[in-house]
């Protein structure tokens, strides 16, 4: 080695020997692209947040442009019931008691049927992600899943995703939310439903065995990300899904999206091009009016923000907030105005990830954002190709989403209210994540709903999104 280099490895281990190490062979196999996609197998007792986690993974993976589908065994079970009597028989605590041999056999048969549908879907999609959402709390069940996957001509990569919850406060919250929302308890008195759920839990707890290292790849989340561990997870799973799961929590906090009107200082974008067509927006193209806009928008935004925060915090104005902004001059000016009003309460982060989408004048959707509607191709395939289309240069919507991934993780991780000060394209793309909307449609303006329009209007509006217990987001427009 060179001068000063470490030399004690030389001649000790030869490269061919390293290639024969079993662990490295396993890693090479797990790192390679799976021919039949990835199967995420949820594991955990009832009311531990499995469906919440699977819904969040679904939203995130779908938003990044990958094909993904959730196969929830409980939903399939409920679809098989034709009346209230049958529903009660297939949903009551006794149905989940292993002493009920007929019910136990029915549960296993149903699980394998749903798993078969998930594997068929993966085989058809080739590179998709399927989430098999069931309790899967026994080693025997998980071994059956692995065998069924291995029996396929092209088997998917299997990763167990286990949700462990031993925090009494979180568990009680989850149970109460479940009995209020689950169709299994429809028509039951709350106390009766809660008692039935606790009896069901006791049945599962008697046979629950956590996932072990020798069962294969896994990710374990404890009490909604107070701790996350993984085993044999490489590639994209380790780069995106793992940190995403670390970010997740269920604490209530709002996120506010604010899209600045385009100005002369921005890169040429689809939305600036559209605004130029409006006589009312002509004044925004001059440098002097752009400076006036920055000062005016910053003042209005700060006034709105602190007024809204006082309401949110019930007049407790000493609550901290996170402000994320792009690095464009008008965004920096507006965000700094919010911070300067109460600098001791604001954590301000500028990031280029929130900068506008870079589109060249030759990009097909600058000239014709509705081209997808006129295509003779299959609509889904056309949208998918458009998602990755850079035209003759610039960025695709896929590029935009990729740089926004870390922003989404920051938004999910924050326990304080968050204000995002950016521009139409990143604001709309973030909303697409929160609302499970197609990024291409919402970013080009094809989704003509009021919230989409509010994130590109010459008169600034603020969009508030707030997470529910299910993981879905509600939204309110503040004009």
C-alpha cells in the first residue's frame, strides 16, 4: 500500500476466499433485483398498527412511482360474510380461538388464498411490491408463507415487517381506535366491542412468536418507531423504507403547504408559463414587482402563521415550529420573515429539494399538460412513462419525487407543526403523497380540484393537512 497505509491485511485474506463466504453470497442474492418483485409480510398482534404501517408504506412506495398493492386478509374475510349473523361468527373473539378447529382451518385456508392472489399479482407485475397484511404471528404460518413463495417458478423477495407495541398508552389508544373504525365491531356497544377485542388479543398472545433471525429478512418497528431494527435488508429497502419507518409516529401535528406564485427569479416552469398567459399575472414578471411580492407574501404568511398557531396551541404561543423552505430568493425571504417574528420558536431549514421542477421549453408537458388525455396508449402505461419523461432535458416528475423523499421523512418525523414554503410543483407533489393522488396528474394540473389550484394561484393560499389514526390525511384550504 502507499506510504502510511495499513498493511496488516495484505496476504491474509485473498479475494476468491471472500467471495465464498456464505454471508456475502446471501447478501449478493438479497441485493440483486428480485425477478418477481417484493412481498412485505406484516407480522404482529391485533391493534399493533400493522394496517397503519402498511397504509403508510403503500402511500410512500406508490408516490415514488412503483407499483404496489395491499392484500388485507381481514378485508377478504369480511367480504365472505353475507349477513350480520355470519359476520358475527367470522369476526367475534371465538373465531380466533385455536380451540375452534373449524375456524382455525378457515383462517389458514383464507390466508393462503389471499397470499396466492398476492403472488399472482406480483408475477404479473414483475417489479411490484405486494403487502400481505395479516397477523402472521406464528412461526408455522410464516414458514408456510415462505414455502409457498419458494414453490413459485419465480419467487419474490420476502421481507417480514413486524409491529411490536408494549407501550400501554399507545396500545390503549390503538384498541379504542380499532373498535370505533373496524367493520368487525359494527353495531356493537363500545364496551362490548372493546371486551371482545381484548379476548381476541388473548387468543393471539397465547401463540405469538416474534420473527427470528433464521426466518429471513425482517424489519421490526417498536411502539411506532421508538426503535426500528432490521436483518438482511439491503438495497432500496435500507435506503428508503427503513428510514421512512423510523420517521413514522401517530402524534397529531399539522403540516401547512404554501406555494409561492412564480416570479422572474425562478427557473422556467410549467406554472410560470401558464401565468404568463394571464394579463393579471403580467406584473409578476418584473424584477421590482418580484421584490414587492416577496415582502408582501412574507408579511401575509407570517401574520397567518402565528395567528393560526395560537389557535392550534390554544393560545400557548411558546410552542416550537419547523419551517422548511426552498433555496429560491422569494421562498427564503418569506420563510425568514416567519422566523424573524419569533426566532426563539422557529427551526428554519432551507433545502434545494423544495426548489421548482426544472422543465425545458421542449418538455412535452410544458406545451401540452393534457397530452395524456389524448394518448392512444394504455392510460396507466402512458402516465407511468410520463412520470419518468425528461423531454430533451431538465427533470422528470420522478426526479422531483426522488429529491422530495427526504422532505417527506422530515414531515413524518416532526412532532411539531410544520410550515413548508416552496413552489407549485414541489407543493403539489407533496400533497400527492399525503392524499394518495397520482403525482403526474396533480403536478400538471390535470387534477383540477380546489386544493390543487390553491397550490399554484397568484393569490397565495395555505393548504393544511392533518393525519388521522388510519394514516390518511384530511385537508383544509386557508385563503
